[in-house]
C-alpha cells in the first residue's frame, strides 16, 4: 500500500506566514487569528449564515433524521437529526484557484 502525501497548510504555518508579513510576534498573530475564528463562529451560530465577499458563504443546515444502511452487512439503522455546515465558494475565489 502506498502512503498518500498530504500538503495541508495548518494553523502554525498560517501564523508564521502572517508573522512575516506583519512583523509582529507569533503570540499576537495567534490571538488575532483565534479572535477572528471565534467571531466567525459566534456570527454563524447567531445568524445561521455568514457571507465573506470574494471568498465564501458559510451556513448551518439542519439535516433531518433518516434511515441509513451499512453497505457491508446491509443492516438498517437510524441516523439522528443534526446540524452541519455548508461552505459555498464565491465565483471570484473559484476563478483564482483555477488559474493554477
């Protein structure tokens, strides 16, 4: 079996990237980043949706209870109702990522 290489850009790398651009401490960048994420989460929870121009629209979607099936055993079971998050990217964002 071959190992799949993943080149995920994590929070630490993002903070270091922003640190080099703004020339401030890692601690300050992490605090700002965490505050932005917390603000986005609070807005989404209170409004059920947030739209960031030229990036994406993020919204909470209620999925109803439904019946599922285990494909291996064919056993039926109930999948409970739950909230999930939908991210719809903007046209400009899609254009940018398709340039490369």
